[in-house]
């Protein structure tokens, strides 16, 4: 059966995949996608935690409801995605390139 | 006698009115200007309106200073008069605390007199951005007056910084070719010093709390209780070892540094000649005023009284720097061809002389120093304005382009001659009283320094007289000088307004001396009292109950 | 200590010329209205006459009092600062005792006469038509300053007058300011004066602190004398590199006052401003050199004679300076070709004698000589002025000659003055005063090596005689060395100019009555009592420390007269009987002549050796190197450059701009934080 450990392991795997991709890929859109992957991992972990502590929540009336947190997380992801894509589009428009090496505006 | 019909509210708050009238006028004009811009689409108030109302505002301040402050000043009064105190941040001990005493009285009058004259003198010189110019000058005046009258350390700091920003802008916007560099150096150099003193101020603040349990920056307590900053701090390190950090010399050095930059004293003076050269005439006059007030007054009022032991220890060094300043200023002034640089170096010499008197920590020296500061304010303003007259007419400040100006401009030459003599310290004019008293006071401390100062003064006289000879005497060699027009009635009235006090102080100095003396005596008394308290405080060890009597008094520390 | 009697009118003596002087200057300066020449002269003369009359009145009152008394008029406090025991008070107060009386009368009287002369002279002078009222403004104020000096009750007020004398002589020397020569001369005179002023201030400060240490801080003249024992035993130690032994404060103070007086009286080492000062208009020269500037120096020294009595080193130096200056300037006068400069040098010679007198311990003789000097010297200057004006501003003696017969009244006055100057007994006052000085030098107690002093003084007497006689002959006699048609138009000056000269010349003769030594008086067939009245008059005020006055040492008198003749005769011979001889002598001794004519190259030495190096030092070292390169360049700009380089080389590399690097850092950092939290949370 699928236990909590599995869910957490999946989350970790997804997170690492996303991190590695964000750090090593050259294409801006792919980097952005990898960041989204990291977010997805977080959401999965939250859902898993919700299932994990569900019994305890009812008994101790402690509101450890991961699902709510996950919802909030998805909203944040959506907002971040909008902003990130906007920045991306403007960058690409200005530089005609989707290479991350060309986005050096923060350089001295 | 009261302030000639001013109501009781005004009389009770004369000093606040005085401080804020110029700034208030400026802000009011700004508000009107902005309102016009927004609501009526006009381009703001025209420059001439600014100038007229600005002149009126500063003139009103002069009136308040002369009638309200001087009139109500009690010559025999001890301590500060017309004191106003209003809570600002009471939990932190920061109040709006102003008061005037004999020392600040005459500097206040000087400021109130010179600023309207500056506005008057710039009648033809500032063409564009007249509104900004008037705004800057008025804000500067508020800053200066506030600094002079503040009795709260942080308030003094705030007003001093307030006065420096408009100065920077005046030099930077209205100055000559190299104005950007000059103004940037001006502001950065003095800001560096003031940041250091801000840190010291905060340390004083903290130490004061440790010592007395009260957060305060009102540097005058009642008598000498509640005065911070004199303590040596013992810091226990891991058990038995104790490191003693002598705070006084460091704090004194920090404060003295920032004031010494502003005065300026050798060797921190190099920003000044450049600033004067690049500044417009009005800027030079205001610059010398700011220098002397924030720098010299601050040194006297705060640095010496808060840290008397360190100050006494530092006297040999400070004396040497002062004497060297006089000599250096006089000698370098002699070889300058640019008139403004010449006058700037002469200013260095005169200010160093005043500081010599101040550092002598003697009654005669201190009184002489105050009088010399007032005299310096008058004579250097006159000198810079005279140079401005030449610059306006001939578009040059090079001595070799001038010569024989007494023929086409005799009144100008006469006024220049009198001013030069006043700067050189001739009796009957204001410079003499200060010089004599300073030499008298410093001689008792270190005869060689007094001698060196005297030699420097002779050299200064030579430099100024030689300048006068090259500018005004002799034949008229350059054709352009022949047709120069003499001073018109506006310019004459400006110089008259400066020469009358110069003559008055020289001929009849006693009223002035009489009013300064009690305040100086009080200052010296405070110095003496604080010299004896140099407690050692142990940090990080004190329990709350220890604050009642935790202080071990040490003795023999540098007294 | 003299007893003091209050008076209420002394203040008007200097106040009158002060007021008129200010009036003149204000009216041309501020009001731009010129008064007519008549109005100006009337106003000024009235003021001077008033001052003179009041002086006479004060004198009358004074001699009616006891011997040791003084009139004091206190107007109010001028500067009052301090708490006990060092209260520094300088009152506006005037003092009229025997010494001030003499100087006051002389200054006021001679001043009036010169002023009258000036009224005529300046009007005739066409150089500057705007200058008439300005001249009177300056000279009135000059006179007022001088009166303040001699009437001051305390040293600070004296200093005020002293500097005033300096300022107004500056303005008078530079009167024709449009001429480069005048402007330069005026500036150098003033700067030299400033050095003297500094010395005077140091002296005042020294006196004040010494007295304050003994509990009686005062600067009033009478009180200083009374508190003199405060100086006993107080000494400064010289710095190690000068020997390290102590010098008494009295001696240092004496040096200071001596230096101040030397600067004012153009003694060495301040001789250099004197030649230039002749750029002043002639009446101004008469006033300045004749009655005032040197007199101020002598007055100061005489006034402080009590101090010099306990400072023998200073007195010795004073005597030596006096003698050497006298010798030097007499020598310079012998070859000088500008008529006014010759007279200026002779003034310095006479003042050298006066300094010798005070230094040798006989200030009365010096004062006596100052009085005589004030009688004859202005006449010579005025006469010179007449000659110059007649010859259309010709100053050079070599281009004069044979003028005397056209202006014989002037010539007579000048001869009378000359005889007084070179000192011909028995009727001329100049002789007796000088004889007494030389007697004092002969017998000087204070000075260890006084024999050479005496000898040198004699030589100076001779040279003085030579130079002045030479002047007379070159200017007034001999052949006409200027365009002939000018000669026809030379005429006697107007009475307004002639009368003052005549009055002064008469005083030269009559003046001997105040100082006739008893030995001479005994020569007269009829008994003359009270002959040496000036000495008795001043006895209470001045401190004499020479050997008690041997009535008259005939050997000294003989030597003096002998030297005078020895000096005068060759001059007469050379310039009257063998006029070609001077020229030949000049070429034969060209090197000597060149040396002396160029003032021993002293001024060149000063210029090249002191002034130029100082200016170069100030420019290159202080101005450029120190200020611009070192402080500005290295420290200030250097700091800025250092910070810039720091940012450029080091700090900017912390901002590479690579997004993935930032991302990696964030992840690593986040991870570290999480681990730390877990461990800390676990431990808690």
C-alpha cells in the first residue's frame, strides 16, 4: 500500500529533479518549468502531510490541515507563474534569446 | 524691556519664532508655488516674488533677533535664557530644547544680519532658478539658527545637518566651473565627520543612561548631574580579567574630528579653498558662516564641555594645529593670485586664531575667541562680498588683472581698505579685541604658541595689505579697469550694514564683552565641575539595583 | 608713585583733531561733499589750536601742583574682562604728567605749525586736486593718534594710538596712491610697523601676566611702576638650543618694547622702510619724521625707563642699536642724492642718538633731544618741500643748486635749523641735548663696553654734520644744475608757509633755555638760575641711572664740537670751493660709494634672502605640495581612489549576475537553515 513515506519520497524526488534542472539547464523556459516542478513537489508533500495528520487533527482539534495549506500554495504558484512569465516574455523580447546566460542584468 | 509690543506668546517663544521664520517663509512660498502649479497651471511664483518675500522673511528674523532676543537678554544673567522646552520623544529623552546665552547671542545676531545681506547682494548675480536659491538660503538660515540655539545634542546635530544640505546645493547648482567636484567634496568630507560624531553621540547617549538611569541628550542638566559621556568603561572578560576602555579620548576625538573638519582646522582644511572658489559669492559668505557656527561653536559648546579631561590632554596638539593653521593660512594666502582663494586662506588663519583662544581654556582666551568669531563673521562676509563686486564687474578674480582700482572706484577701495585692516586686527576695529584677548589668554598657557600666533598675524596682515596694494593702489594699468563703476547705493548699504558693527565692536566693545563674560564663566565652571567626575563604570555586571549607587569614582584620571 | 589729580578736559586734547579728522573723511567718503579749502583749513586749524591751548592749560595746572603729581582724566571703561586676580581692564583714560606734558605740548604745537604750512603747500600742489581735504583728514587723525599715545593712561590705549600712528602714516605715505612707488612704500612701512606692534603686544601681555602673578594685575602706567618689584626674580628659561639659561622677564619685556620702538623710529633692523617713506607729501614728512613717529618710540622708551633700569641687557642693546643706526644712516645720508631721503636718514641718526641716551641711562637727555629735534627737523623738511615744489617736483640734489638766493628767507630758517641739527653751541638747543647724550654715553654705567659706544657716537656726529651741510650746499648754493628758465620763476613761499618755519626756527634758538646745563649757565656774566629746568621737571617721572650728572664735562663738549666742525668743514670745502672734487672721489672710491649708495645692499639682501624664499616656500611647499599633493591628493583623493579600487577589483565580483548561482546559493542556504533549525529544535 501507499504509505506516507512513499508520498514524501515522491515529493523529495520531484523537488530534487526540479532543483537540478533549475540549476543546470540553459533554456529560460525550462528553468521556469523546473521551478514549477519544485513547487509541485511542495504541494504533494503538503497533501501527504494532510493525510498523515488527519486523525490527530480530529482528536486534538489542532488545525493541521495540509489541504488548506496546499490550496494556498497553488494560489501562490499561480501568481508567481504569472509574474515570472511576464518577466520572461519581456526579457526574451528585449534580447531575442532564451538563453539564461544572456539574462545578466543583475551583473555589476 | 520687552520686545517692543510683541505679544506674550511671541515673547515667550521668541527663539522658536526666530528659528522657524526663515524656513517657514521658504516653505510657505514653496507651498504657494506648488499650489499655483497644480491648480492654475502656472509655472509657480516668479523669482522676484521669491526674492522679495525671502528678503522680507529674513529681515523679519533680523528684527526678531535684534529686538526680541537682544532686547530681552539680561546681561548679568547666568546660564541660558529664553529657554523653551517641549517634549518630542520623551521616552528617549529627546526634547525640543532651545535657549540662548552670551556666547550664542552674538553668533545668532551675526547670522540674522548676514543672511538678508546675502540675499540683497545676490540681486543681480543669480538669474535663473532664483526661487531655488532663495529657498536654499532660507532653509540654511533656519538650520544655522536652530543649531546655535539648540541645547539638545541630537537637535543640534539635526539642525547642523540641515544647514549643510542647502549649502551643498547652493555650491553645486550656482557655482563655477568645478562646482560639482567642490560641492561633492564639501558634503562628503563633512558628512564623514558627522557620521563619526553621530556614532559618538549614540555612545554618549548609552553611557549616559548607564550612568544616571535616564535617557537624555539634553546636555545641560541642572548643575552637572545627569551629564553623560565622561565615563571609562570596564568590560569584564571571562572571569577575572578586566579591560578598561577609556571612552573619553575616543569620544572627544570623534566629536572634535567632525567639528575640526567643519571649522576647518589644519590638516583637514583642503576642501575649503576649493569650495570657496567654486561657490557663488553668496555661497562663500554662507559657507564661512556655517563653518564658524557649526564647527567652532560646536567645538566650544559640546566637545570641550562634555569631555574636559580629554580636551585638556589634547590641548598641546590642538594648540599646535591652531598655530600652524594661522601660519599656513597666512603664508599660502600671500602667494595666491585668485582673490577668493586668498581670502579663503585668510579665513583659515583667522578661524585658527579663534580656536587658539578657545583651546586655551582660559577666561580671556575663550572670550577673545568668541569675539574673534563674531568679528570674523563680519569681516569675512565683507571680504567675500567685495570680491564678489569685483567678480561681477570684471568677470575675473585674478589679481594680475586688477590694480589701481582706487581711481575709478574710490568708495570700494576705501571699504576694502577698512575691511582688510579689520581682518588684520587693528584697534578701533572689531578684530583687535579678540586678537588681544586671545594672545593674552594663550600666552599664559604656552608662550611659544602665542608668539607663533603673533608672527602668523603679522604675516596675515602683510598678505592682506599686499593684496590691497595690488588690487586698489598703484596706477591703473589695464584699460578694462578704467571705466569701472563704483558701488551703487544698494551695495553701499550692504557694506555699511557690515561696517557699522565692525566699528562698534572695535570702539565700544564693553557691552559685548559684558554679555559674553558670564556665559563663558559658566562654561568654564561646567568644565571644571565635570573634570572631577570621571567615574568608572562596569558594564554587563550591573544589576538593576546597582544603578542606585554603582559608580566607583576614580580619581587622578588625566586631571 | 605720582599722586593723581582728576581733570575733566584732557580727553578733548586728542578728541578735537580726532573729530575734525573723522569729519573730513566722512564728508568725502560717505557724503561725497567736498568742503572748500578755506573751510578745511579753518576747521583743522581750529582743532589744533584748541588742542594746543588745552595742553597749555593742562600744563599750567600741572606746574601749580606738587612736584610728583599727574592729571588723570578717566572717561570710562573701554575693555574690561576677567575675574580676580587677572582682571584685564583697559580704560579710556588720559594722563598728563611731566613727560606727557612735554611731548603733548611739542606734538600739539609743532603739529599746528606744520598744519598751517600744509595748508599753503597742499593748495599749491597741483598733483591731486581731490586730495586737499583727504590730506587734512589723515593728518588730523595722525596727530590725534600721536596725542593718544602720549596721553594714554594705560598700555592698551597707548597701543591703540600707536597703531593709529602706523595706520595714518601708511595712508600719508601712500597719499598719492596712484603711484606705484607710494603704494609699495606704504605697504612695506605698514608691515614693518606690524612687526613692531606685535612686539608691543607681547610686551604688554608679559607685563600683565607678571603683575597678575604678583597679585596686582594692571596696565596703568603709574601702577606698573609702583608694582615693579613683581618683576624680581621672575624669569623664563631659554630653550635648550639657545643655551638654556634663564632670562629675567623684565629683560624680555624690555626687548619687546625696544623692538616696537625700533620699528616705529626706523632703527635697525627696521631701517629699510625709511627711504620709501619719503614718498609722502612734504608736510606729512615734516610731521611724521619730525615730531611724531620716532618721537612715539622715544616716548615709549622714556616712559618705561623704570623698566629698563632693571633690565640692563635691554638698555645696553638699545644703546648699541641707537649708535649703530646713527652711524649707518649718517653714512648713508652722505651719499644719498634724494633731498628728502637725506633728511629722513638724518632723522634716523637723531633718533639713534635718542635711543643711545635712554639706553645709556639718561632718558631726560633723550627727551630733551626729542624736543629739539621736533623744532629743527620739520623746518628742514618744510624747506626741502619748498625747494622741491619750486623746482617742479625735483627731488634729486644733483639737479638742484643755486636756489637759495631766490628764497633767502627760507634759506635763513633752514640755516638756523641746520645749526641746531648739527649742534653748534651756544644758542641752539640741538647742541645741548646732544651733548648730554654723549656725556651719558661717556659715563654709561649700565653698559659694560661703553667706550666704543662713545667713539662711534662721535663719528656719527661728524658724519651727520657732513651730510646735512652737504645737503644745504648742494640744494641752495653752487651752480644752477637745472633749466635756467625755472629759476626766474622761483619765489619766496607765501607767508602762510613761511611763518611756521620762522616760528620753529626761533624756537630752535630759544629752546636752549629749557635745557642749559649749569656749567654753561655759569659762563654767562649774569646769573641764570633754573637753567636746566627740563631735567628737574622730568625728575619725578623718569628714572635716570647714569652716573650723576657731572655738571658738564668740558672734554666731552670739546670733542663733540670738534667732531662737528670736522664734519662740517670738509662738506663746505667740497661742495662750495671744490665742487668737482666729490665727483672725483666717487670714481676713485667707486666700490665704497656703490656699497653705501645702495644702502649696503641690505634691502636687496632682505628681498632675496628673506622675502623671496618665504614666498617660494609658501607657494611650492605649503600651497602646492602640502595642500594639493599631500593632503588633497594622497589623503582625501587617495581615500576615494582606494575605495574605488576596492569596489572595482574586489567587491564587484560578488555580483556576477548569474541567476543560477543565486539560485544555488538560495537552496544551499535554505538547506543549512533547515538543518540548523531541526538540530536546535531537537535539542530544546
